[in-house]
């Protein structure tokens, strides 16, 4: 008889909706979103926290969904790319990515946009980055700052040249 | 990934009791542990989640130091006003590590306890004395370009990947832990050990001990003002160090009154450069003094076949960093 692997009954709060879930404890937040809830916006790229394609917001902060266990984020508010617009109008960053043609294949785009949402909030909270000259000053999101702060999101098509100005338009 | 049971600890005592069960590990932010579980490097039967225990505060201490809870996220510590103002080298080390997403999740305790990124440690199809004691070390004759040049042993040439730990080694800190035998504190440097013939142990922590807080020593304003963290890596951001230095220097009238130097990505833990500091204290703040200090430290370097480049790299990194810090006083 096959051994029953440990499961847990959890409720994930995603984009304002409660989702009860009976899942293997090994389920990552990314797999829960994609395989259990049908929210396939967040993408599985490397599955090791190195590419950023799975970036979502957890209690308003950007995080790699592939490295979070679903059981460990019970009680947190999850926002995915599907939850950014209001159903009709796009989020300003989504509009900017379209306007600036900030993608080619689009696979990294949901992660780029969720990451940018979190990044802009971090900068507005005064968080410095590794390229901020003065650690105590309010950061100004110039191109160097955007590149450094977005370094957790890889674009294999190399659309960075348009991603940076798309983010800059919303950030400034 | 191997199946495991998951539980959230109610408090530290509950966590310590739970982790005493065989095959049980603490789970903090999980950015390293979950990855290692996916790789099959770690195979816990049970995880005890300690990330929501009430150890997420940063408090100024009366002596000018800082107390940092073990569950504080890397990003919160980097952004904390006291760190930015009084420990700039610590803020810079945190900001040099990982990505924004990872820093938001990874805890301070987990940062200290993250495992080496030696390619053999992370590949379960290969021998590794750290992962499987006694199985051998292919790195010594294999791919060791980014491994240790200081303090390694015949059984292990791994480096510790933390940037933050390098800054803490320069600043000085006490790690507060609670465990089966009660509470104690362990100094940094001192938490991380050299591999010797027991490379499976990264630190001097005993089984079941939980990091609840760090207490940073006060850093005199004269040192903090001229302090930095500089990291050499193979791309501009989001990459582990090839070498790094945390440095602070207090210069008065062209003479180095006090200094702190620690180097990273060169050994099994952050490497406090005691010999360099001894050489530099009281010396004129000149490039010749900086070079002499770096060379005093690196005289004990024992590079491997393919990583000898790190010796001049670290020398030049120390000289350039001290030069930048003292640039306007020479």
C-alpha cells in the first residue's frame, strides 16, 4: 500500500478571495496558485528563486512564490498578476508595459510587473538599494536604481531596454 | 522533494521541544532550505515553522548597540533607520545580497545559517564531506574556482555565502540562542567554524538551538562614518561574491586610529582580518600601509589550483576599499 504523504487543510487568501485547499505539505505557493487555483499568471521559470518569473505579492511585499511553502503563507494576503487590475482597467504598470513594448515572449512579464509594484512601494517607503549613494536619503528611481532593484527578475528575451522605461514612467 | 510534516511553533519552547524529534528542522523564510529540499540536499521529515515567532523587532540598545530579532527579514534590517545611520556597512552588505524578493522573505537567523553554494554540496549525485560525511571532496581537484583560499582543510574547501555575516564579523555581535540546554550567546566572529575534519558542521550551534536575536556591538561614529561593504561578483547584481570586504576605518591627522576589516567568499565563514587590522592600527593612511595590511593577512592564504587569482583580488580589494574610505583625508 502506498504511504500517504502528509497533507494539510489550509486556506489561501488570494486576490481578496479565500480558497480552501487540501494539499500535500510539499506544495509551493506557486504550484498551489497554478495547479490548484488555476491562476496561471505567475510563471514557473527556474523554480529556485533565481529568475523572478513567479514573483507575487505577499502581504504587499514581492516574493518568489516558488520558494514559499503554501502551508507557510496561510494567513497572508497574496496578490498575483490576476489581482492587479480591476477586471476592466489594467494596472498602470500593465499599461506601461504595453505602451513601451516591454516584452517579447511575455513569460517573465507577470513576475516583472508584480516585482515592479513591490519595488515602487519599497522605494516610496524610503528603502535604499545597493546603488543608492546616500543610504539615509529618499531614493530617486533613476535607471540605475530600477536596474539594481529589479535584478531579481530575468528576461531571457532581453527586453530590459524597454522594461526600464516602462517602470520608470510609473515610478517617477 | 521528500514528504514532510509541517507545524507552526507556538513559542520558542514549543519550537525547541518539537525540533528534538528525529529528522526535524526549523523553517524560517525558507529561501535556502526549501531550495535545498527541492535539490534533495535536505530531507527533513518534519518542519517547525519559527518565522512567525515574536522575534521580528529591531531595537536600539542603551550602549549604542542594536538588538535584532532572529526572524527580522533581511530587507527590514537593511531599511532600518538605525542600521542606515549607524551601521552603513551592514546595510550595504544586506543590500548586496540576493534580490529584493529574497531579501523580503529571508530572515536574519536564516541568513547566518544558510549553506554553502559549493556545486558539489548542492549536487546529490556527487560526493561531499559536508553533505555526506566521509564521502570525499571532489572540489579539491575539481571545480573550486570560487572556493576557499583561507582556513580550508583536506576534507572541505567550501565558502560561506553570506554577505551580512561579513559585515557582522567586522562590527562584532553576539548571537542569542535558546535550545534544549537553555539560553546562551555566541560571538561573531566565532559562530561559524572552520571545516577541519568535521565539515558537516557549519557553525558551533548545538542540535536544536534556535537563534532568537543578534546584539550588535556599538560602532564608534569615527568608524561608522568611514565604513563600507564592497563585493566583487561576476555580474553587477544578484550574484554570490567572488570576494568581498567589510571595512571601517577611523583616521585622525593622517593616521589610522582604529579599523575593522573582514573578508568574505574566502573561507568556511566570514574571515575577520585580525592581522591586517593589527598592521594598520597606528599606521599612516597611505596606500603603502593598506597594501602592507592586506599582505599581512594574505600571507596565510593557501589557494587551490584554480583560485589563486583570489589572493591578488582580495589584496587589491582591501587596498582599493581602504583607499576610497580614506580618500579625502590623505
